[in-house]
C-alpha cells in the first residue's frame, strides 16, 4: 500500500513538473508557428524564397522565442514583475552563446522570477511611505543587472555545453537508427499525461536547434503524430461493442482533426494491452519518418493532422502523411487483435476508464470535494471561463460544448477558455477539472468555481444551463 502511494506521489510530482515546463512553451506556441511559417516560406529552400524576408528567421529564433519563454517562466513564478526579470536574465545567456537558448530560458526565467520574489519579500512592510516605487524599481533593476551578467558570464556557457552534449547524444541515437525506439517511452508517457512535458520540454528545443541548422526536424513528429491514437479508435469503431463502439468515431474526429490526444487515453485504459498497439504504431511511424527523411519546420500544436500539414516544408508533405498512415495502420491491426481476444463493450468500463484517467492526471474526486470550500453562487452571470493548464485543447472543447448548450437554450452568456494563470478578472464562473480547482480559486477568488471530471462530458453542463435558463425566466 505504501509503495502504491509513493508511486502515485512520484507520478503527481512528475506531472506537475511537466505541466510547469509545458506552461512556459504552450502560451507562446503562436510565436513558434509564426516563425515556422516564415522559415517554411522564405528560406532559400522554402515555398517562396525571399532573401530579404529570410533575414527574419535567425533573430527570431535566437532572441524573440527564448525571451518569450524566459518572460513566461518568470511570470508563472511571480506575475509580470517576475516575467520582466526573467526576460532580462534570459538575455544574458542569449548574448553569451551562439545557439538558440530554449533550455537556458526554461532555467533562467523561473529562477529570475523566484529571486525577485525573495528580494521583494525581504523589503515587504519595511519601505517608508512614498518610497515604494523607488525601491521597487531599483531593486528590480539591480537584481536584473546581476542576473543578466551572471547569465552571460557563467550560466549561459554551462547550459550551452550541456545542450551540445545532449544534442550530440541524440544525434548519435539518430545515426545509429535507434530513434524509433523512443516511442517505447513516449507512447506510454502520453497516457500518463506527460506528453506536454516530453514534447515541449525536451523534443521541441532539440527540434528548433536542428531546424535552425537543417531547415526541418524529425523531433517535431515524435509526440504529436496522431496515427497511433487514430488506429486504436478506428479499431474500437469496427470491433468494439456497445457504448465504446458508438463513441469511437466522434473521438477519432476530435483526436485526428482537432488534435486533442487526451480523448483516446480512456480507450487504452479500458484495455491496457492496447498500449502495445500505440507503441508499435509510434515505432513504425518514426521508422517511416526516418527512412523518408521527414521533418517539420516548427512544433505542431495541437497534434492535429492539419497542424502537421501546415508545418511541412516544401516537398516534405508525402513523408509526413506516409508516416502517419503507416503508424495508424499498424496500431489498428494490433488493436483489432487485442479487441477480438480481450473485448471491451459496456458503458461501465468506459466510465471506469475515464475515472482512472482523471485519477492518473492527479484527480481524487472525494478528497478534492471535501477540501474545496463552499461555492460562491453568482446571482448574475455574464461570463463563463473554462480553464486548464495551457488554455487550449480540452478546455477549448469544453467551452465549445457549453457554448452550444447555451445557444440552444437562448442563454446570452459569454463562454470562453483560458489558461489557469490567465483567468480574466471579470469571470463570473470558472470551470476546471477537479485537480486544478484549487489553483483556479487562488487565481480568481471572486468567481464561482465548478469542478468537473471530464471537460468533454459532464452532467454539470446541463445543470448550469437549466439554472441560468430559470434565472432568465425569473
């Protein structure tokens, strides 16, 4: 029993660390995509080569993208003040090295935010009235100056050396033809909700470095490949029974076209043998990518087939589609065998798997419900906000579902989605998964908070719709 609790604790800590890493990158995905599009279009081997516009590529990846990560990392620790010092500290390691400093930004941003937070704590309550702005500005300036010099002189060279060693090791794996074996770790990790940590914390920085040198990178294809999940869902559609058979086609559309990979995780948890199908699909897909020299120009997020197509370099679309198709086919064939020999049919199994998924993501419904303080129920509701770690993906799907319910009920209430750290001040109701409710309450204590097990299917949506509809009538 003690071992199980320790394993759960380790998993939760790893997930939190993974969320923190991905939280520095995911809010800036739009900037990465913009850089990828500029690269794909204007470099000498791009779709429409343009020597004048191609000069945007280098400064953007060397300066802008690491600064955004450093700012976001500092802001996550100590709001805007931490973000400013995080960007300053990141600038030091950028200038002190010749390679894109994504890993360095992930270190310096949060570190700088923590340092300025501790410094402000030393002065709290000790500043004479009227001198607050003077002390705050000069303390930030002094701390920023020290950190930018420290980054330039000491931390930048160390991170650069570490990055080079890591890149050399990965390159050795690639040259040895062992990269497909990475799926043995990546596919199970996705089901454990470590996908963002792996993709945005490890693979994306490696991919960006390779793209700056070669114009594309296979690392952007390792985790976002929707093929393995598509194969599993198609197998459930054809060989499953009952509720799971009926729900699989819709899940496949959301997963493959929408890029919401979380939706197929319960289907694996219903029949854990299917993780072997996901691994086999991943291995075969990466092998195909490697054989056909596939690569993307930037990280595709979310992992939709449309995002993969948009990030494909000129002349590089077929290898990407071939890898996705082969991975889906292999995953489908192996899933079909397991579903034939170990069938899953009833709705109870799907419900249990969904509950297990939420538990693995760090949710313990009974404990959380007891820990949450009594709800504030808003008499007048003008805005409902769905919040998750990154403010995209599952929260966007939940907002879309509730928005449709409100429209059908003629309820004129704005429904939107946001990251936990960006919940707007005018939010009347905040909807989160139970594991995130406490964080949301700390960010928006003035709002009513609703906790759900699953953004894609919750009875609380109907309850809220009925409640607001009755209020409108009154």
